[in-house]
């Protein structure tokens, strides 16, 4: 996750395929989305209709 933190500030926008679940310390996508948003980077979340998370 730490390596990914340098990415959002290098880009104007982050596209993420993410189901919106909280990080809980294990979901790197949730962490990256939160970090990008807190850094002022525009984030677009893509989650296809009908997609579901498997547990």
C-alpha cells in the first residue's frame, strides 16, 4: 500500500474498480481511493452493474 501512495499525486485522476467496501487494513484499493481523495486527486470509481464480491 505504501508504494501506491506515490501514484495519486503523480496523476490528475485515479480510476478504480472498487465495490466501495472499507479498507479495514486489508483492501489496498480502498486505501488508495481514500488517499487519493484526501490528496485532492479526482477519483472515479468503476463498478460494473451486476458485479459482486466473493467472500
